C-alpha cells in the first residue's frame, strides 16, 4: 500500500473512530471498560499477595479495559495526524 493510500485509510479510520466514540454504543463500551478497570482495581487491592491467579486475573482485566480505550484513542489520534499530513501535502502541491 503506497503512502498516500495509507494516509487516506488512516484518516478515514480516525473519522470513523471519532464517530464511534460519540455513538450510544461507543459510549456504552467505554463505560463498560471504565467499570471493568474499576472493578478489577478493587479486586487487585483485595487479592492476597501470594494469590498469583487472583493477581493475574485482576491485572489482565485492568489491562483489557485500558487497551480498549487506548486503541480507540490511538485510532482517533492517528487519523487526525494522517488528516493533517494529507492537508499539508495538498497545500504543497
């Protein structure tokens, strides 16, 4: 995939990610991720230090919620950067 097509693809993904972020379903999933992070943080605090399974499960839950939110934010930011890059390239031509 050439650089311009990649830039267009990323810009489109960013627009779609921003739109998804504002939808009822997007807000619901972000809320669920926040709830998961909160619940697993409480669980992690309550885990005994020597209970490896509890600690691992709680940390994995925290990471899952955080990764979902980060991937969405990354898509938005990468799309915005691609959009700016395309605008700059268009202005130079």
